[in-house]
């Protein structure tokens, strides 16, 4: 598993150097550095607003404490979540994506961390205790199952369904 983790981190580091916005939100018309940063970030605002509205209409109280954006990339969703939660932690396997997320960050309380490998199979991002985990199902680089989220109750996992790869 350690090799897979290292290889994934290296792959996403290469994406971060080449065309990070397109790697995160693939749109053929935007390939080759043609994403406008403001429009790119605005897609995150729209997604988060839509998700929170859907949860509200379902009568689900998500609270506004802490949330984890797992696989945050350059922080598109982390920054969109920040106005709605007391604390947002964005983590990513790519150190270079995290560097870019930190340079783009507009919210001082937003925590952005690189997933670091400790030992052969142990991946950690600290001892954060979180209320909600935001997983974008379009992001195929993260393959999580219930065992990976064993400390997060099912009602605390927010994962929007979407029909396209991001």
C-alpha cells in the first residue's frame, strides 16, 4: 500500500505542476491552463451551496462545527466550505497541491495539510477530531470504503452525487 500512496502523491504532484485546475475539474475546453481561477473557485461555491441546500431540504442538520475536505487539491471546496463552518481542514496526498492551496487561501482559519506517510501503511494528517467529512464522489483518486471512515458516523459524511469526473 505504501507504494500506491507514494505513487499517487507523485502523480498528483505532477498534475499540480502541469495543470492543477484541470486535473481537479476536468473540462476539455479548459485543458492546458485555460481555467480562469475565479470561475474555477466559484464552481466550489456553487457545489457547496447546492449540497447544503439539499441537506437542509432533507431535514438533515449538519451543524456548523468542523468539516474535513479529503482530497482538497488547491482548496476549491475547502474555501467554499469555510464561510459555513467554524473550522475546515483540507488534506491532500500531494504536497504541491497543498502548497498551491495555501497560496490561494483567503481564510486564515482554514487548515490545509499534506497527508504524510508514517510507517509502511499508516497515513495521517494529525489528530484532528472532525464532525463532517466532505467527499466529492467525482474525485476518483480517492478510493475510500467504510473502513477508511470508521471513526466518522454515516450521518456525518456528506458526499454529493455527480454525473461527471472532476
